[in-house]
C-alpha cells in the first residue's frame, strides 16, 4: 500500500500537497486601501464637526495622484517588457552573419588534448592551422586538408612539433589556407557564422559552431 507524505493511503487520498499561502505586502497602500480609508474617515466623522471640504479635496487629489502613479508604473513595466522582447527577437535577424568572440585563444591542460573549431568561409584547397604561444612562437602546425567551406573541428594533443608535451596555459589558433581559386585566405578560432538563436531563462544564446554562446560574449557581428 502506497502511503503519502502525511501517512494516508495514497490510493484513497492521493498525494498530499502542503497548502501554500502568499503573504500580502503590507508595506504600501494600494488605490483600494486608500479609498477604503477615505470612506471610513467620512463614515465615522463627527457630524458636528464634519471633515473640511478642502481636506477631502486634498485626499481625493492624493488618491488620483496615487492611481496615476500606479498606471504610469504599470505602463513603464509593460514598455520595458515589450522592448526586451523586441531586442530578443531582433537577434534573429543576425542568423547567417558572422559573430566574433574577440579572441582566438584556447586553453590547454598539460598532458591532455584540446579540441577547438575553426570556420573556413571559403572552400579549402590546402592550408595549415598554426598554434602559437603568448609570444607568437609557433608551437604546432596541423594540416587542414581539402574541404568545402564550413566549421571544422580539430584536436591538438598538447605537443610541439618535436612531439614533446608543452605546458598548460592559453594558446592562440589561426589558419592560413588557399581557396579553390588559389587565393590566399586566413581565418581563426573565435569567429563563426550564427546558425540559430535560442532564448533560455531570460538569456539570449546564439549557436556558433557546435556550441550555444551567450549573446553578451559576442563583441562584433558582421
């Protein structure tokens, strides 16, 4: 026999869900609260000394100001939500353009492989991918092969040209290649075509290569 969280037969009583109460905000007065107080004041005023007309007009004016402020705040919230949605969906127009992350750096842990992707805007006849250190020294060169344009993944085993393991750290990746028209071209890690846009928990993500990247990480779109 299945028992729910309060010891009842769940086949008879079902699952038990604790009741939830939403605490009401008592730190400010709403329009209804203000009107209730005003009417109570008028109802229980001393008939021999009624509330001064000017005081009633002042309070009524305050009520009108409060209502106008509430409507203004609501309008601003609606406008902000609308602008946010507009900005989000305007990102869709960037699909097909190139997004630049502002760096061609990759990280390497000593003794481990490092996998990265490079976008080749043109068909590749031949070329090499060069991995350099922070001083611009070439550590390793990888063959590009002959491929049509697109995003390709490469794996660096973390060794230099002599096959020796290099220290872990940040390295930089660029490629020089010849296209199908025998013209020299260059490209690098960090620049990819925007394939799609995704909205997740209030964040805008763009698909660059095989990964989704927060839009805020993009420094340029062209």
